[in-house]
C-alpha cells in the first residue's frame, strides 16, 4: 500500500502545501499565456509584413518601418517604466491572486532590478540590431 502524505486543513482553509501547488499552477498559466500571446503577436506581425510585401515595394515597407522606429522606441521604454516603477504593486496583485506568502512576495520584490537589467539588455541586443550585425559579421568570415 502506498502511504499518502497527510494534508491538514485548518479551520476549513487549505494546507500550505495545497496553497503552494495552487500558486505554482497559476504561475504556470501566466507564463504559458504570456508565451502564447507573444507568439501570436509575432506571427501576426510576420504575416502582416508578408501580405504588405505583395502590395507594396520593399523600399516602401522599409521606410514605413524606419519611420515607426521612434514611436516604437518610446512605447517600449514606456512599457519598461510601467513594469519597473509598478513592480511592487504588480507583485502584490500577483501574490494576492496566486496566494503567495510574505516570503515569496519578498523574493519576488527582490527581482525588480534584475528584471530591469534584463529588459535593458534585451532592448540593446534585440532592438538595435546587435544580433543581426553579429550574424552578418560571421557570414563575412
């Protein structure tokens, strides 16, 4: 016979183990949902560019993309600021939604500046063509 771990319920509330499992499940849903939204938006942009290439010359599309560079940069920086400045509030909302305890919330709050650094690194690498330049340099060798 298998022994089952006992799960105590106090005053009709779920045990800490059950709360942690629920928090992990919700966290996984947020993560996978975010990945799906990103994938769908990326696919929509790619399809939009392919469709536009049938109707407009490539030079027109390049000019349109170049003209949108500054508004998109302002939009990205604005999103970064919303995330970085609002991190304590967003963390508290997420912790309440998933049922995280105060230790877990404190750990989440401690990741604020690490997340900010990674956002800035991604901005520098992805938005400024560092990867494309690197690949071009490799192909020229």
